[in-house]
C-alpha cells in the first residue's frame, strides 16, 4: 500500500465524493465547501482509504463533521490521534455521529455526550 495524505481547504474533489454513498457525498460536499472547514484525504493511488472534514466552532471546539475509513484499522487509529491532539491543545472534540458510545471508546474518551448542532446534525462531544 502506498498511502498519500493531503490537506485541502476547498470542497472535496468529485473523484473522492464518487466513492461515497449518495447521502454522505452530498453532505460532505456541502460542509467541505464552507470557508470554515478543511479536509484530510488519505488515498492509495485513486482509491479512497479515508477522509475527514473538520472545523472549529466559535467556542474553540474542534468539530469532525464527516469522516469515513475504508480500511478497518485506519479509522480508530486516526481518531485516537485526533483525540490526543485535542487533548494536548486543551480543547474538546465534537464528532458528528449517531454512535457516540462506540466512538468514545475508540477515541479513549472518559466522557461522551450526545447532542444536536444548529444544523440539526447529531454529534457527540468527547472529553
């Protein structure tokens, strides 16, 4: 595997969105096109290994709006790194998910709260 990762501050490219299910692709396209978000994309050639769309809200909380791992081990590894970085920065992480308990365990969080953001998207807040 020859993984290439890149950071972009524009909308996710069409070739990435084409590898996602329609509903997820539409949501990820809309959120990634906003000026207050950025995305990390991991690929092996043209094949998507995983991606995440991030932002930071006015309260300083790091938000993960959309994320997908196409490799079983890759997702938990990246989420643990994100949680560790947020811990070092001293800011909480907000992840848009309906699987709060499982995500909290993967990230090593001791506290997890279910919530809904202003866009009506379910998310979890971890600490």
